[in-house]
């Protein structure tokens, strides 16, 4: 920024100098290049910051930098001075043209109307002096004007027979000078710089007219050689500017086509990020192509550039509005996907393969239904989500790939454990805790092959029942202890809530069956409602006994259901607190 300020101060000082604008153009151009480099450096830094922040190079829109507008204003002031200078030159050239045309007419009058040779010579000398003192005319008028002047001078000298009074050595000296000018003019045919060619050719023409006469015998030859050389030089200059004009015409047509292409894109209704990216690439490509095209004709160049700049700015303004709205959607989608990532992270280490697989697949479906979260966040969140899903499903695959070996190993462990239970000694006071520990150890031994499941579970049931029998409790107390131990065991599993709810469903089914059985007994009892006698009373008593017995079972199952419900609530309590 400090460097740009120094350049601005320097440029302002130069612009305010009271000198010819041409005297400061080189300094201004140097400052313009230096200032452009500072802008380029800062713009590149802004681009790097934009990319570092997750942006794409093609999405970058360079902002106007501090001091840029003032610098452009100062450059515009220089251009205005330059244009004024050019206008002054043009006006001066037009006035010079009128003056020289008047001198040609006066010279023509001297040749055709002045009879006094001495007076004619003096008038001709005055015309030549005034001609020399008159400034330049426009390049396109110069050649014809100079040719007319040269021809009239030739005609003048020959008409008044001046050459007769000149000495032979003057003719030879003039001849040598003219031959040197012919060689110089011919050399310009190979000159690479058109600017140099134009300047020197005008100088040589002026010098040619200033050289005195040569002998009549040499004149036509020397004149024709110079004219041929001059024509070749001016034909080359003309061809060059014709090519430039044609090229600038072609450049204008190319730029009009590029402007039309951008205008079409601006007029399109774009409603997707993918399409915006594609169209942005197209506009950037058009801008790049525009830069590769040279100037158009001066009277059209600024206008076509202004229209193109407005069209491009319109495109990027529309793009900014679209992505402003899209960003709000992305932020919403980002929050949703962050939640899905969090859920996947919680599930990835679970080993309840069936239930967790269902939940993981549901998360994946939910992910697909959520829109994009913006390029940077989308890729980051997707990697985290995919890694969590992969971790679970890879673990699941590994688990099932080695399942048969583990099931066989678990079977051996359970058989050894049952043997150990058969030798276990139970202390009455600590027996319940001992059995609970055994049950927990059994649960930790894992699954066994399906074909061995029934047999090994039956062996375990008998072995564990044998331990319960050693507690010295009545049958109901043992059953209650078994059930409580079972509930505690289910609570401790990873999928404990799911298993407890399965137990709830089983208990509800048992209660429903028993209630239907009670209902059936009550229906049977209604058949005897109006019967009397000892037999009927006995039958009623028997049915009532059955109803009471079933009701006892219902009450027992109801107590179990309450215990399971309590366990479910205890599992859910930490979730509710969170």
C-alpha cells in the first residue's frame, strides 16, 4: 500500500507539471507499469488467501484496491492532455495544409503570370521560405501536397532557365546529394520500424526539394529513380496501415462476437451450482480470449470494451446473488450433515450388527436426501461420514468373516465353563452374587454355532439351576432371583434396550394368552350360572380355582413386566438427562 501511495504522489506531481504532455509520457508509462505490478501482487495475494480459505480460482472476483480509482483518474487526465495535444496538432496540420495550398497557388501564379525573372525568383524564394517555416500537415495529405509543390518547383526552375546560370560543379554536387537521398530512400524499404520509415521518408522528401537542380540530361533519370524508391516506401507504409485497419476491423468483429456470447450467458436462467461453475468457466475463457485480441478501431474500441465489461460484471453480480442465497441453504444442510456425522460416529463402534446396520443405512439414505453443504464443508463432512460408515461395515465384515472360528472357540469355552459350574461351590450368603457373576461370565463368552445352540443352552440351564438350588430358597424366590439376574444381564448388553423390549413383548404375549384363558374359564363358568346342586357347585368351584391359578400367573408376569419397564426407564434416563 505504501508503494502505491508513493507512485500516486509521483504521478500526481508529474501530471501537474506545466510541460508538454509528450515530455512526461515515458515517466507516466513507467509509473503505470510499476503501479500495475503492485496491483497484481496484492491481487495475487488476495487470490491466494481466497484459495486458502477454500475458494476456487475460477470463483475469485478481484476487488477494487485502494488508490486504484485515483490512479485511473490521473491516467485519464494524462490521456485527456494527450488527446488535446493530438487535437491541437490536427488543427495545426489543417491550418498548415491551407497555408501550403495557398503557397502552391501563389507558386503556380508566379510560374504562369510573372514575366519579370528577377521578381519571379524573389517571389519564389519567399514562397520557399514560408513553405519551410510552415509546420507539418497530416500524413495522408503530405504526399500529394509535396508532389504538387515539387512539380511546381521543377516547372519554375525550368521555365525561367535558372539552370543555365548554374555552374557544372553545382549540378554535380546536387546530383551527388540526390543520389545519396535515393540510396537512403531505398534503404527504408527494408527498415523494420514503420515509425522510423514514416519519419525518415518525410525528411528525405523535404531534403530532396531543398537540393538544387541537376543537368537536364540527368534530371529525368534521377527524378524517376527517387520517385520509384519513394513509391515503394509509401506503398509499404500504406500497406502496413491498411493491414492494421483490416486487423482492427477483424478485432472488432471478434470482440462483438465475444460480447454477444457473454450477453447470451447473462440472459440465461441458471439455477444450479454445477451450471454456474460451467458458465463461469465459459465467461473466464471468453475474458481470456478477449485479452488475446488486439485493439479495434479507435472510435469503436472504448465503446465495445465498456459494453463487454458491463456484461461480465452483470454475470458475476448475478452469480454473487445466487451464491448468497445458496450459502444460506448450504449452512442449513451443513448443520444437518454435521448431525448425521455425529450419529454415525456414535454408531461406528457398536457390535449389534443387525440393528446398527439398519441405523447406518438409514443415515446414508438421510445423507442422500440432504442437499449440498458447500464445496469445502461438503468434502470434509463427507470424508468423516464415510470413514465412520466404513469403520462400522469393515468391522462387521471382519466379524462375519471370522465368525465360524469364533463360534467354534466359544463353544469350547462354554463347554469348559459348564464343567466349571458343575464343580462350583455356592455359599448361601454370597451365593446370589456368585451366580450373577457366573451368568455375566456366560454372557461374555459369546455365541456358538446354531446347530449346537440348543444343546449347550440346555446344559447351561441345568448347571445354573443346580447352583440356584444350592441357595436353599423356595421355588418362587428362586424364580424371582433368576428373572432379576436375567434382567440385569440384559441391561448390561450393548443392545440392552432392544433386548429388554423384546422381553416386554414376550411377557405381554404371555399375559394376553393367560387373560384369554381366564376369559374362556369365565365363559364356561357362565354356563353354570343358573345351575343348582352339588355337582354344579363342584364344577363352579373347580373352574374358579383354575381362574384363580391363572390370575396368580398373570400377577407374576405383571410383576415381571414392571421390572422390565423399570429397567428400560433406567437405561433411557441418561439419554434424557443429556
